[in-house]
């Protein structure tokens, strides 16, 4: 009788294993101690920033309470500034502040966009980093340097441009100048000095690097796949920029513009060195004489009485609230854009 021999080809099936009953640990279920510390540190830093901003607003409101109680609603409608005579308001200086800021933005945004597009899309790679460093260094130049440039160089060399604009576009009230005679070649150009236009150009040179840096970062983050898809469909370089880069970077454009506007509204020393302060509505940006809230505070702080100082705090509170609203609107628009959404993710 022959003994049975096991077939080496036969595979004995493994016994069934019990399913793993241990709970699976997913990323984030058990955060590391360092993650917890970092989360609370970041949250605490954010709360500290908000608390400081709130305390600044409360401090300004507390110091301005006496003047606001005295002036009432007329604080927003009165043009003159005579706190010791209890006749003061920010209507004229607020209008001048807005005009200088809008003039600066209208000049700065085209230059900022062109600079950002050139660096991100056209500049050779070996020079790209150099251009970025130069733009960032321009943003770090002190405002007093721009003020000196505007007061001693720009104020004398831009008067011909102011006269040309007034001559050809004076039919529009914004560019008209009271007392100017374009047909008289011997007329003095003093009517064009110390204007909101000159102050706006100076401030525009200050905010262009800041706005350009924000726009450049948004343009450089445009999805490479969409860029290549545009080229695959036959788009030219400009066609790709218009169809992909600019729509994607809309948040950066708006954010850079509003960031520049916020600085333009609060610029002090450069505007103070250029303008000729007046306390009347000045709707002609080319005409001599304008004012701003920050320049008013710098001009009157040293000679102000206790009540006059409270009035200056009230003007500073108005500027604080105005810039706060501008930045809040800008952040809302940026957050709803593609570039803002991707940066927040």
C-alpha cells in the first residue's frame, strides 16, 4: 500500500483574520503639541492686533469727545478751522484728502499694473529678481525723500503740464483754474503751484511700488495649466494675459489699489511739504491751494490749545474710520476673487 505524499503544488489557505478593530487615526484627529501651540499663538496674535486697533479707535474717540460734543453734526459740514472760536469742521480738508488720494491712485495704478505685468510675464528670469528687489527698495524709501523731490523738483517742472491740461481740458470743471488766462503766454505760473495735482503725483510715486508688489504676487500665482491651455488654443502672449492672468489677479489689483489708497489718504509729510493750506472747498485739482487731514494735524498740533487738540483728534478719528472702511471693502472684494480665495485656502 502506497503512502500518500503531499503535493508540493497544493497551497493551504490561510485562516481568516479578524478585522482590525483599532480606530484609525486621521490627520488632525490628534494634533501634535507644536500644532496646538502654533494655532493658539497665531490666534492670540490676531486677537492682539484687533485689540490694539480697537484701543486706538477708543482712544481717538475719547480724546475727540469734547470737540465732537461741541461741534455736533456741523463737524462734517463746516469748512473753516477755528477751534478756539468754536467754528471748525473737516468738510474742506476731507474733500482735499479725497482729491489727493484719488489723483494719486489714478496715476499710480496704471504704472503699478504695467510694472507688475512686465516683471511677472516679460522680464528675463535672470533679471526678474533684480527688478523685484528694486521695486521693494523703492517702497522702503522714506516719505520725506519723496516730499523733498516733490517740493524742490516736481513743483517747478510740472507747472507746464498743469497749464497744458488746464488749457485744453479747462472746459471740465475739475481741470479749470480760477484766474488763469491760457491765451496769455506771459502769465505767471504761480496759480498752478502747491496744488492737489502736484501732491497727488508725489504720493503716486510713493504708493506705486506697494501696489505693484501686491499685483505682481497675484499675477505670478496664475495657474500654469490655464496659461498652457490658452497657448494651446492659439492665444498670443497678450491674449493669455488678458484671458488668464488679469482675471485671476483681479483680487491683487483691487487689493494693491486699496492698500495704496489707504496710504495716500494718510500721507503726511510729503503732502505737508508741497501744499498751500486752504480751508475752502477746492474742486480744481490744478489750482494752487488744498489741504488734507494728516497735513492739518501736522501743521496745527504744536500751536493747538487743549480744545484745539481735541478737535485735531476728532479729525484723526474721521481719517481712521475712513481708511478702516476702505480697507474693509478691499478685503471683502479680494476674498471673493479667485486669487484671494486661493491664498486663503
